[in-house]
C-alpha cells in the first residue's frame, strides 16, 4: 500500500510541476511568488512519494502504523492546500493556516522513523 501511495504522490508531484511550468504561468493573477509556492508544493509531493516508496521497502518500517500514513496525509494536506491557494486564493483563504499543520504531520511521520 505504501509503495502505491508513494508512486501516486510522486506522479502527482511531477504532473503538478509540469502544469506549473507550462499552464500556470498563463493564468491571470499568478505572481512569481505563487509560482514559487507551486514549485515548492510539487517538490514536496515528489519527495514524500519517493520517501513512502523507500519506507515500503524497509522490513521494519513498512509496517509502521504511524510513519507512512502521516507522511502521505501530511503531504496531501501540505501540498494540496498550497495548490488550492495558488489556484483560487479567494475561495480557499481558510487553507492558509492548514498548510503548516500538514507540514507538521508530514515531519512527524518522518521523525517517527528515527524511533
């Protein structure tokens, strides 16, 4: 399950990155800061996807009850909120405070692998 989730996240990150490089720049109201935020979200989605794939290969951590789900959910909340804010800031302003929560969940997932 972790391998598949990681593969999907990595793919979504690549697709989002390609859209950010080509389609996003053509949208009205998109600033350089928005593009940078989009790139950051794309990169984190890819990194977390690859991280999940690596964790799935480890005999001890592949069955860790917290690490994988936290990495996946945190990545979706973190990157997804940034994507939504860039695409429709006026409609999703409330997601601004949600982004750090996703990042914290994501970091907690990675940190849990140390113990």
